């Protein structure tokens, strides 16, 4: 909706003055990023994310513009949740979400807006989930 209005503004303003139409161009670009750029950013982020499970730790390496490495002790994880799809792929949430996550509800569509550690789009997610639980139980 905002993108449509920004485009309308630029077209209508171009009829009055070039200066007015130039004013609207940044809003059109921002609208394009919100409408389409998030898919490109998400694909890049997933392409640059790597997971490793050892007998003691879960290691997540991610980041598009800068690398972040998160290392979690498997034995000290208090909560593990599996969300599985029909094709057996899924997401494993490996620590509780932050208490103020509900404040950001509706922002989950934006890449990187997962407010907790997750192993996302894992093939045969149930097998990985069971392995983590097995390691936890010793």
C-alpha cells in the first residue's frame, strides 16, 4: 500500500515538478526493499548460516554483512521445541524466546527477526531433535 502511494506520488509529482518527484524516489526504493528485498536478504542469510552439533555444544554461524558465532552448551539448554513439516524438514528452537518477544509479534517476516536461537529448515528435523535430546540425557 505504501509502495503504491509512493509510486503514485512520484508519477503525479513529476507532472508538477521534477524536484517533487525526486523527493518521492527514496520512499519508492524503501518500499521496494520492504516488498521484495526481504526475500533476497533472507535467502542470503540462509545461504550463510551453518549449524554444527557436537557431543557438548550446538554451534550456529550466521550473518550476511558480518559473521556471528553462537555456541550453546547442550546440557544446559532448558527448552527444546521441534516444529516439523510434512516433508520431515523443520525448525528446532533450542532456547526459550525472550520475555519481550510478544512486543515484536508481526515482525517475524523480516529476516533475522527470530528472537531466539533456532536451527531452521533442517532436513529430517526429528532425527536431529532426537540426537540433541539423546546428548542432553547422556
